[in-house]
C-alpha cells in the first residue's frame, strides 16, 4: 500500500472516532433548565432549595417564561434530586446565572454548598452569587418582580453586570468567591439583594455588601460604604460622587460623574512596622449643579476638586475604621498586596494578620481631576 493511502486510511479512522456526536446529548424539551437557585434552611436542619426553571413555549411569538419549584432534602444533592418527584424532570444547571443564599445559611458557613455546586459536572463557576437581605432567599425568586425581563435570574445577572455604572455593589461570581476564600491576605465579600416597594410593586434591588470571615457571614456594608470599598480595591470604573458645596443661597449639591479611577496600594515597612498608603486618582466631569454657583472656571473648579477629595478621603477612612473595629477581617486586600510586594515579611506576619489589621495605619491620598462640565460650558442663571 502506498504511503498516501495509509495516511488517508488513518485519517478516515480518526474521523470516525472523533465525530461520533455528543456522548451526553439530551432533548431540550426533556430538560428542566435552571436559571437561578435560592438556598435556605428547611425543617429539622434540612436544606430548602428554590429553583427558577426556564419554560420555553412553542409558536412564532412565543416568549420565554419561568416557574418556581421548591423542595427540601437532607443534603443539597438530596434536595435537588427530590425535584424529580415534583416535575418529573431532572434539573439542568449549565445555564444557571445566580445563586441566592439566605443569611441563616451564610452565617453557618457556605463551604458545603460551594462544594456541591462546583463538584457537579454540569455547573459553571461563572454563576453570580448573592446574599438575600430578606428573611429567606427563596422569596427573592417568589415575590420579587423584574423590570426588564420575565426571567428574574437573568435580570439579576444583567443588574450585576451593569453595577460597573453604579459602583454600589460588588460583582462577584463563584470563581471570585473561591479565589478570595482560598487566597492569603484577603477576605471574601458578596453583593446584597433586597426587595424594595416601588409603585406598589415588589422590585429587586442590588445594593450593599455582605462581609465574610472565611466562609461565614459576619456583617454588611451599605451602598455608599461599598463604593468606598470598591475604590480601595481598584474596582470603580464609573459612578457618581456627590458633593454639597456652600453657596450664596445655602447648600449647592454638585454631582461628579466618574469616568475612570486608578488605585494603588503601597505598603511601607520600617522595623517590622507596617503602614499602607492608598493612592487614588479619579477622573470626573461635572454632571449636575443644583444652584447658580460657578464651578466651571478655574477658581470654583479647583475648590470643588479639593472639597471632593476631602469628602472621598473621609468616607474611605471611616470605612476602614469601621471594618477594623466591627469586623476585623481584611476585605481590602492589604495582606495580599503585602504578600506580593514583600513575600518573606508576609511569611512572618500571615498567621496573625487579622489582629494586625485592627491597628494598621492607613493613609488615604485621593486626587480628583474634573476634566469638563459635560455639554454646558457655564452655570445656568435664573432671572430675578
């Protein structure tokens, strides 16, 4: 047999072996596609699991919708499999977008839940993870109403993606949480979700941060405190800085739109005494002036920059003091930065880092640059 015929035969055999189809192929109509899951404590220390299942109807103008199914079990896997007795379908997890956890579950520790979710072959670690500010996590899916989408879990996913324009909740997926949980020198956080009443409707709101010590929930930060946290962690890409300036007619509120930010953590070591500098550079524009004060020309603009820097500095320093006093965990990543910058010193200090954090001196140095005043070049004047 000629050499090229042998090569051709080998290619044909390999093609037959590789192009055999999907080994785990299943018909879509036989799947219960999970959009999101909420996890609570059930009766007698069991788990109560609420899933939002995508329903795909047929027809030209059909729109996707969802239904809510709740079940309990001795373990997470037991609860999930018990869903078969309710719908006759096995849950399919590859398209799940969010995991919602109750505070009760999170305070006991969520390592077991993470273990179950990441161990399954169908799940993905890019699923977003949140803490419920309500009594249970299940009621977020049961009572909460979406604004733009029928499927609530998909809308929550979009809301978290768009936090980059607000900066009042961290965007955390399961991979991020695992990374923080297993890394030295940083403690995990999660976004907080609540149900808020608006126009007689129960709408979903993502704002604030849940703080963890290892895998256990220990407290919360509100939306404004979260913004300061994200500044320290160099996670602010957009958002608004509000400043109240004195004026001839009283207080004059001004809104600065954030167009960019760069934060650099700088460890300073002297005789095993550690301090940190937090250097923050923010680029903004004047987006709103509720008064007739002139912040466009140099004198007013420079004063507004300095006053805004002082407000940002105070807000960040107050947050650091609160975390040091109330929580005693490093959600800022100071320890991680020290480990990267001075690994030998970190090896000596890592065992009692949380204790050192409580008295760690941190100097905040903000620099705010106002680059323009949007489409208006002067302040609006109203005639007497």
